[in-house]
C-alpha cells in the first residue's frame, strides 16, 4: 500500500531563483536529509542514493515533465518505488510557494514501521525548511537549467502507478531476508556481549572481599608456616616506629599485628 506526502513552504526569493536552485539536482544532499548522492545521468534521468531511518535505498528516476518556473514531475524506473512533483507559484515579486507531492511504497518491516511513525513525512517537511534556509541565506541560485521536458504534455502529479517499472526490484529497493537476519544476529550478539560483561563484572566484585571480612571458604586459604613468626630483633629493626620497643614475647608480637588492623588468617597486610 502506498503513502502520499504533501507539503508546502514559502521562500522569500523570486520564483525563477527558487526554481533555478531546484534544478541543481546534484546539490540535493545539501538540504535533503538522508540523501547521500544524486547523479544526473542526462537531461531526463537521475540516479539516487539515500539512507533514511537506517535503510539504504537506490533508485533511478525519469523526469516526465519539466516546465521552467512552474513544475518538475518524476517517477522511478528502478529501485525504490516513488513518484511525485514539485510546483512553484509566485506569491509576490520576491516570494514563492513551493508545493511538493511525493507518493511511495514502503518495503520491508523496517520501512513499514517507519512509515507508520511518519518518518518520511517529517523528513520532507524538514527538507523544505532547509531548502528555504539555503536559498534565502545565499541570496542567489548556485546554478540553473532552463531547458524543458515534455512541456506541453500535462502529466499531472505522478503516483506509484507511473513508477511501475521500479516494482518488484527487491534487490535494490527492499531489505533482503539476509539483511534482516544479519541485523537480528548483530542485535543478539550485542545483547550476549552485554550479559557476558555483566556476569564478568559481577564475578570480579564477588571475588574481592569487603574490608577485612573473611570469605566463607576459609579452608582454601593456606595458613602461614610455623617459621613465619618473625624474630623480635628483626621485627623491631624493620618496622618499629621511632622510640618504640617491641615486647620480647610472642604474645606481644601477635597482639601488635592484630591491633594494627592485619588479619593473621591470610598472612597479614592492610586492605
């Protein structure tokens, strides 16, 4: 099922200036969001590359009618199915109203969801605003093509019926099953990596005791060997503060260690 978008905007420049700027198709990426490239193959044919809502699309379009300062109408011939027209109407000596009509067929789950959210409609509105900003800020058109295409043949406003040649070209227009599967796999991979990281972090936190609290599995901690009791003379020489004389009894040494915050069960050492 197709979707039609109709938007308009007033630009404060003469009609010929607004029209001339629009004929510079290869400049479209400067104001059309998501449009990466437009190549003019000849006076009638254009090749488009765009990415909107994360979906990359390519198509070729043919200009069905072009009348200077009035109208440009087109329809896709391959790739994404779309068609439409842009009209220019003077609303004063230095003002023009630009009317844009676009009809397209969303393909694939991603585009259908985006269509329901009105992403393309908002994009068209935004594009027209950027076109207004561009032409008004510059004060002149960056170029012009004053030729005509089937000027005396009124094609009206083309719709998707006029773009029948582009239908069924799912290799270029739609999102393939492989692409969807790859996307799902990528999301699943990221989710799995996140879970693994969370588990790893949790494990590290559990391995580190809080303060001087002993872990539950105290039996796995080896006791210091019997000869690890440091002799009084060595203890006094290496660690006693100035003016302090260590007691000569073993009991005094053990009490000093405990009073300092060490834990003899794991061989001493403050955390």
